[in-house]
C-alpha cells in the first residue's frame, strides 16, 4: 500500500488563503516529481502545479489560472509537499489531488475539498 494523503482543504471566503499538504505513506518524496491537480464538478481534472525532483533542479510549473497566486514547495526533511494558495477565487473550488511520479511509478491521493464561497 503506497499512497498520498492530502489535507488542508476547507471553506474559505473569496480572497482568502489555504495551504494544502501532501504526505506520502510508504515511500519518500525526494526522488519524485510532485504535481497538484484539481477537478471541479462537471469539469475534467486539470494540472495546477508541479515541482520536479532535485535531480531535475527542483523547478516548478504553474497553470496560467493560478500563476502568481499559488506556490508549490517541498520539505524533504518533513517528507511533505505543500501548495500555498492565496487570493482564492470561486473558480478555484474543486477537489485537489496530489500525485507523485517517478519514471513509470505514479501514486495518487484521494483528494481534499477546497470551497471558495461567500
């Protein structure tokens, strides 16, 4: 059983902030590329952000819809990846999923709900 567990979701007002966490069970994240994805009702799952492993310089990528508002980071000492979200919009409402990928290996979490509403 290898899995990821997301946490930190919840209900926030527009303009608010949340920090999501992704914690693995059964493996360490340091050699994995980590991606955050989200899926809103009636929409396809989309990539939000990703961070590469250290042997790929640990570079980051962001979807245009979240660029400048979301920040992905990793803390290898805590074996955790974070997604800091600020200036949240109702359009950000979705279930957020963490993915860890290494070569042919790919692991998913079960998601954490983020709801942005007045």
